């Protein structure tokens, strides 16, 4: 049975890449410290030096989810304000009806 893949957070990848760029320790020492392959450390370091920060950024799916959440919140705000307005109009009509009777 194979090993389970481990996911490493974007912040941790950036931390490891920055540590590799500082060159206080060798790539092998950094890899051993974080229990990852030296190739990953080198890749993240290379991407950081090329300023290819895409591996450290949020995924497209999370951006889509964030946009959908924002749209849903806008709809909720609109419906809430429309409901509040209709309730206010209803109260005004009730007062108008009671004063005219």
C-alpha cells in the first residue's frame, strides 16, 4: 500500500523557499528538517527567485468560491433591504388606513 500524499500550505512553502534562498543551511538539511524531498525545496526556491509566486497564491477554485460568496452576500443584502422597505411601506399603509377610518 502506498503512502498518503501530504499537502503543504502555501505559507509553509513560502517559508521553506525563503529559508532556502537565505542559504544558511543546505537544501538537503532544509528538506530533512521539513521531511520533504530536496527537489521540492529547490523547485520552490527557483520559483521564488523567478518571482513565480503562483504556487504560493490561492487556487483558482478558492477565488471562484470567494467571488460566489460575495455575489450571494450581495443578493442577501438586496433581499434584506427590499424586505425592510416593504415592511416600512406596510406599516405606513396601516397607519394611513387607521387614521382615515
